[in-house]
C-alpha cells in the first residue's frame, strides 16, 4: 500500500426507496468508533474535499433533509 495510507476499501452504491445507500465498511466504523444509532455527517469544501465525521448517538430530532 502507498505510504501514509492505513487502509482503503470500496463499497457498492445501492438504491433504496429512491435514495442512494452504501454499507459502512468495518474499517471505517472502527476508525470513527461508530455503531448503530450514531450519525455520520458530511461536509463539502470549495476545493472538492469532503470530510466525514461522526456524532455519537443521534442528538438530532430528524435527519430528514426536506424542507418542512
């Protein structure tokens, strides 16, 4: 593996109920120390980088992104 890379993996994107889904690879779950009920958040930056970060045990009222 290339120096500086701990692990690399791929997952297949699935469509369910009109939304895209991916299974969470075990390496990522371990790295982020997440499990059922936790939330993954994604932040996109102007330079094209996307950051993934976790929030332990969902504090949100809803994850529905549709306007109310």
